[in-house]
C-alpha cells in the first residue's frame, strides 16, 4: 500500500487541478454562467475533502485484505468522480 500522506496529496493535487481548470475556463470564456462554475467548484471541494478523509480511515485495519479492497474502491471512486467532473467542465465550455 502506498503512503497515506502521499495518497492524500495526490487526491488534493488532482482535485485542485480540476478547480483551476474550472476557474480558468470562466476567465477565458466570460459568457460561461458563474453560478454553474461556482456550483461545480463547490462540489469539487466537497468531494476532495470527502476523499481525503476516506483515505485516512480505512476499514478493518487488522485485516490487510479488507484494507486493500478498501483502497481499491477508493481509487475507483476517485477516478469515477474525476471523470464526472471533467464531463461537467467540458459541458461548460461547449455552451
């Protein structure tokens, strides 16, 4: 298993890049609705905090198989959430 600290940093890095992308688009394309940008940004921040908290508290600390399954699910959830946010950001840009 990777270091929890590095995992948390990676999660923060990924979600901060999404946040930067969101606000950069609103700066480059002034016709984008700011309320939608703020809603997506708020959701990004909430999900980021949620994943960082989840990374620090695995289930079944005594059983390595349970911990491994927990982190696999966490990675999958992060990847799915990031892809959803990328789609949301792309829909902002396409309008």
